[in-house]
C-alpha cells in the first residue's frame, strides 16, 4: 500500500464505512427497544443486555470455535434478561424505568465479572462479505466489508415496519401499547404480550452485543460498549418509534462516530471533542425543534410511562 | 456521551467488585509476615496498563513470606482512601502500591501522613520535599522504549507513514509520540507519524475507527497509548498493517505483524523494592529510570523485523544502556508548527522535569494537541 493515500476522500469514505461498521449495534438495540416500547414498556436495561450479549457471544465463540453459536447465545442471553425485566415489571406497582436501570447495572456488572478470563484470548470472528470487489482502491474495499448481521438488521427494519402495520402480532403489540384496557377487553393478556415483546427486544439487543465483540471492534473488553446501549434507547425516541427511522438514525450515529477520527486523519485537528459530540448535538437540536408543550410526542405509544 | 452517568455507574460497579472480592476471600492470612497492597484503577486483566502492574504484583507473590492483596477498579476519588484504610486495618498491609496517577494527591499523601510507619509507593506521581517521607513516587521513562520502537517502525514501514492512536494530549502521551517519531526519523528522515486522539483511555470503537482512518491515509505501522492496545492491534492486523505494542507484550495477538513494543518492567522493579526494604535500605522518594534501570523494556523483535532494523534498534538500545545514557530530546528541536522548543546546545536528559510538562508535538508529527 505504498501509494495508497487518497487524501480528503478519506472523510466521506470513513463516514460511509463508519455508518456500516458502527451502526449495527445501534440498529439492533433500537429495533429491539422499538418492539418493547410499542408494547407499552420501556426497557432501559438494554445497555446491560448489550454488554452481556457481547461477553457471552465472545465466550461461546471462544469455547466452541463457532462465532454463529456465539451470536445465538447472545440472543438467548438477551431474551432471558428481557424476561427478567418483564417478569419483575409484571408485579403490581413496579416502575419499569427503575427496573431497567437496575438491570443495566446488573447486566454490565455480571458481564465484567464473568468476562474476566476472556479479555486476553482471541475468539473466532464473524466473517465479512466483500462488497468492494469491483474497486481497486484498498480503502473502498475496506469500507465495504460488510457483515451479515448488518444486512439482517437493515432488512429487519422494513419487515418490522410492515409487521406493525399489517400483521396480527404487530397490531396486538400496538394495542397493548396504545390502550391496555382495549387489549384486555379483546381478551388478551397485556402482561404476556409485553413479556414477549421485551424478550424479543432483549434478543435483538443481545445480538447487537455479539456484533461488538465478534465483528467490530471485534474483541471483548470492559470499555466495549461505552454507553452505546443507552444511546440506542434514546434513538428510539429520536426516531419516533418508527423502525424505518431507527435505521436512518442508526446509520447517522454510526457515520458520526467515524467523523472525529477521520477528520483528524486528514489534518482537521482542532475541536475533535466537538466532532466526537456531533451526534448528541444533532439529537438535542432535533428534540428542541420538534417538541411542543401542547401535545405529546407524535408516535409515542400512549401506555408508555414517560408519556402518560 | 453522558460521561457523568458512566462514571457513576463505574463507581457502583467498583463497589460491587469490592463486595464480590470480599466474599471470595481476599482476607488476611495472619501467618504471613509482610502484606503488600496493590490498587488498580481499572481491570487488572486489561492487557495493558493495569495488567503490567498486576504482573509486578504476581512476581512478589512468588517470594516466600510475602502476601499480596489486590483491589481493582478503584476510582481516583476518596474511594481509594477507603481501600487503603481497609488494606491496612483489615489485611494488615504495611507496603502499599496505589498504581494510578490520580491517587497521589491528595488521597495517598493524606493516608501517608495518617500512617507514618507504613510505606507508600505511588506510580507516576511527582514527590516533592513537602510530601511525607514515608511516601514515594516511581515511574519509568517508557519514551526510551518508544524511541527504539520508532527505530524499528521507521525501518520497517514501506510508506514511511507511521500512525499513533492516542488517548489524550497530556505530557506522558506527547512524550511517547515525540520519542517514537524521533526514533523513526533518526533512521528514516522521511518518516512521519500521524496521531489521532480518541479523547479517553478506553474507547474501543473510536480506537478501531482511528486505526482504520490512519490506514486509509497510507499508514502501515501503528502504535498507541491507550489503556488496552488490543483493539488497535487486532484491527490494524486485519487491514494488513504492522504494529508496535504498548504496556505489555501483545505479540500473541499478531505473531506475524507484531514488530516490537514498549513494555513496563514492574516484575523487575517491585522485587527490587522489597529487597531494599528487607535489607534496611531507604527507597529514594523520587524514583525514576528507563531501560538502563530496568523499569521499562522492549518486546523481543517479531519475525517481520529485518536484520538491518534489528541492528539499528540494538544500537539505539545500547546508547540508552551506556554509562552516559542518551538524551532523546536534544537541543535544536523544532515542533510541528516550526517553533524551536529546545534551544540548540541544550540536552534535556531523561530526568529533566521540563520534559514532564511537554505540550508540543515535534516536527514530523502530523496532528495537533488541541
């Protein structure tokens, strides 16, 4: 790669590459949280689920030699944590936000404790699909090395969008989220619907975690998530509980995460802390522009404890 | 990112780790003669800074008659005072090693005044005459090892473009970046080092992005100064670049691409300290040293290092080991904005306190401190 510099083109390329590489955990966690919140419950514990998913995926991949088994284990771990959240929340007068915070601490703490022996070993990683075969430029090829999980996540967003609108399950979840009384009147158990929705959300968040440890950055350590789970939960509100908007928001956050390092690499060195903060400034700006004291957020499920 | 919330969470995790540690039986054995306490700011298996200290602690465990107690993830707040108190009062520790920079003042200084008969050894602090006599600070000039890494990197790189993934622009980090660059330029005048700051000590996603961006710019040898170099090493190797390690030996992660690395050598220093105490000698309160004093070391060269690079690196190392030593930062030094930072004729030796205030990047570094 002797004459491999591509100058300023690095920045858009890095933002594109970052959008593909960094966005996947955001995408999975926010789609999962979207399902949970549409059923009328908030699970803030997904940060813990993400970290537990990352740890268990790495551990299982290391022990079994199969990264896909690791992804599956991460999903199961996430679903179990989701079941724990839903189980506790189904008790009378339990606040789902408080339980979520407790599970966030529990998940990260447990993952750090169990993950101690996994920091040094190298586990088999998930393979990448080379979409850059048409290009001779190594930078383009590197940016377009895409993992299957990213493609699954991208496909999942329109599927969920469609499912919420037209399938029986989608309608049931929305009914539980908009009016628990209506769901009960129809003879459905709201608690059961929410249990399933929270488990599904946990399953997806766990898989998001497996992407962190098995693909990018691609190893287990305790700083791995550094708040991405919480950011993704906030993304759902940012995306107005719409799976398609979750996809765009995740891509934007992924691309923004690459902006700071990429600008430094081409020589824009001042204010890198500001560039690192870019996605959060964007969130704040959109929140301020779209909020109104006269009505609740458009698209918010009516049963959510934050909007009620 | 909401750093306030994260640090509070880490605090709680630290508390949880403490409880688990206590339950798992990190309790005093009364039969032991001397108990030594080690306190780490992060996880002791981080494959980096804290692990290097833990390896030093492990070397002490092998010495008969010594008992080592450890606690990890202790934040740089008054939490460390509580840890020190419990190590003294519950475990009977008489020698303490709080190993993180922020523990020193006021926390460790306060504890040293409270327990004047016990010995406190801090890593990285600046001991002055005003501090208690039973407190000491030690540190290694790891920039000497970075200089040697730079020599190897400068002769191995095909593009003469080197990369440095750094956490924050503080003096210790800048010193490493500059020494690495000067080492590379001493053998390859065309060499440049591009630096990217991630903003914090452990940001795996940012470190991976920085690594990829550097390689996109044509960099083909990378090193770093973050808490855990594993992310940088693995991501660089995936892109086909070479790496120099930091803190500990990471060659197991990339046997083919690992050139060499700047490592701490606490497993040599800590037993030395214990020997000095048992012999009744005083450990100097301000203890510093580099390659010659065996406080830092260089990873064995990897298979990708040419015979020419090995020879040049060995020569550089020999200069550091010679009786007169070797000053990395010598007069006539210009920073990357064209300003002369060390006037011609002045040599700043390793112990020069001016170097501990470094706030510039030397000529040949691409990047800025702010």
